[in-house]
C-alpha cells in the first residue's frame, strides 16, 4: 500500500512539474523570439525616422536585453523559484553597481544628451576640452575625434555635455578675426591700405560681408592691426595663412 502511495506521489509530481517545465520551455522559446523581433522592429522604425545611429543601436540593445531579463524571470517563476527575493537581490546589486560607477553613468547620461540634442554630429569640426578636431564617432560613453595632426582623442561624454563646445561646422559661413603686430616705424596708413587691397583681392573672401581692417592698439614699440573677414568655414584657415604671408612679404 505504501509503495502504491509512493508511486502515485511520484506520478503526480512528474505530471505537475513536467507541465511546468514544458510551459517554461515555451515561454523561453517564445520570449527569445519576441526579444529579437521587438528589437529589430524598433530599429527599423527608428532608422526610418532617421534617428542618430548610436541612439538606435543603444535602444535596440536596451530593448533586447530588458525583454530577455523579463523572460528569464518568467521562466524561473514558472519553475517554482521565488522571484520576489530574486528581484530584490537584483535591485540591491544594481544600486551597488550604480554607486560604484557614478562617473560612467555620468558619461552615459552625457552620451544620451549629445545624441538627443545634437550639439555636434559625426563629421563636424569641434573645439572641446582644449582639443580641436573632426568628430569620427559618438559612442555612449565617449566621443572620438581626430585632430589636425591625426591624433585620436577620446573625450568622456560627461565632460562634453557639461562643458563648452565650439562647433565650426554648424554654420557654413564664419567670421575670422586675427591681429598682426608691426614695428612703430612702419607707415600705418600704407599697412592698412595694403591689407585692405589683399582682402578685396582674395577670391575666397565673401564680398557681401565687407572685410574690415582696424588699428586696434598702439604703444611705444609697435602697433596692432585687427583684420576681419567672412568666408566659408572650410576656407578660413587657408585665407588667414595667405594673408599673413602676403602682409609680411
């Protein structure tokens, strides 16, 4: 009799848990498929709306792994594991990790702000944290720029989002100001006239915005000429170099 009861208990246990196992397996398979489907669908929607690719990839990964985490919790719950304690442990672990990675989280938040508000984009020439270069890649935690001497610089996004950014590419037309010192023995009027002619004769300088020449300072040893012109942002450095060479020739 006892053996019969024992066998009946085993049979009941096997039926009950085999059902749970099958249900958990179905949840797992469907959940894995749904995580891929939802993340890919989200990516297609964001790409069709021309959202920044870095943000697209981040949201795709976030959706994918968040859904898989929920699937994992559902599976272990179906197998009889108490999930409330498990979730509490995950929450405590997440808090501990968050406190230890405050700097990284600041960079992460900075990356999201840069991607959303777009103070610059890939291909722009920017001046940040004392570095001038072309933006090659905007990552979640840092931004990669290439300087004029081909150095690769990674700048944390937390510093970028909270600091001053000078973007040379957002405006196609820019004004360039620079000063040149001359010995006091030089003829001020001749220098000023020569500089004005050089500005008017340079084909890269825009003529609808009149170039200007000022005497900005005079002291016992020299005087300073302030030169101001408007041009395409890509040509400003070249024009300045040409003017400096011509003025001092």
